[in-house]
C-alpha cells in the first residue's frame, strides 16, 4: 500500500488496484478486500483497463467466493479494477466495474461468526525493506476453530492454496504486452531518492488466529433482547 507522509502522497510505481466488495446477507453490513497487480512493462506500453478480461476476473471471483472458505452470509456485490498513477491517485474516468446486480456469488460454508471476524492474508515478497509485506482481510471465515482457538494448520493451508489460485486467475485475466499476465505485487511509497517501491509477491501467509475488524459491524443494530426481571 502507498502511504502519506505529512499529508503529501509520495510517488509510487503505477499499478492496478483490484478490490472485491460485498455484503453480509440480510444485513446492512458491507465488506471489501483487495490487492495490487503490475501494469507497467519495460518492453512495451503499460497495460490499461481495456487489457483486463472482465469475464476472466468475474469467473475468478465467482469460484473463490463460492467456496466453503466463506460463510453463507458472505455475498459479493461487485469487483473493480483501478489504474493507480505515480501520484497514488486513480487515473482515468473511473474503474473497470463489474456489478453483480443482486446475483453475486455466496459463500458455501455454514454460519459461524459475527461480521467483524476476518482472516488476515499476508503477501510476502522476496526482498527486505519497503513493500516486503502486504496484507488484506477476508470476510466471514467459514473454517472452524480448534481447541487452541486457532484455525487448523491444514485448513489454513487449504485456504492459502485457494487464495493463490484466485490471485493467479485474476493475474491471468490481465493481458500484459510481451508477457503472459500481470503479477501480484506489494506497493509502498517508501523508497530511495523519494521514489516508491514495488515488489512481486513471492508467497502468502495465512493468519490462523481470526482477526477482528470492528469497523465492519457499524450498521448492524445490536437489538438487545429484554429478559424477565430477576426474582432474587
């Protein structure tokens, strides 16, 4: 992610920003997660949004969200791809947007946890320093907790494999000039000589302790149930 220092965005390498958004069924609660992909190619022109296969990305989102990695309350409502310029801001007239218009994919796992519970996915690059690590949070985990209050290592491995497949499918849906596809990357505004840093993601790490993002439960009314007076 690019960062702001002193209120002034520092330069970052141009890239695609990809975001999946959705809701928790039958509630006003929303969620989103996303990551970055390359768009610059030294041997040719930078890729644009017209080089992104909407059907390919949609198929990747459908396949991923529809698994038991997510509870049945998790429903995707749209995905979008932005071109981010070197100033860290969106370029062009707007993102490439795919709106499911009410028919988005829904998680295949049973209901288990409240909407603020999530799984942290850490994207790890090869080199130390800026953009070594990136992170995004998956909503509504469908995996159970063990007696140690962690997701099992086996389930974390399965989830990590599915996230990898998902990111590669999105990557393959971006047609880069002179190469087969884009690459998933971490992006940071920190770097030498005032320039930002971009690093290709080498592998993922799945947090086995479920995370809590309280901003996610901001619209759901607690609706407390009043019980009978205590007859001491």
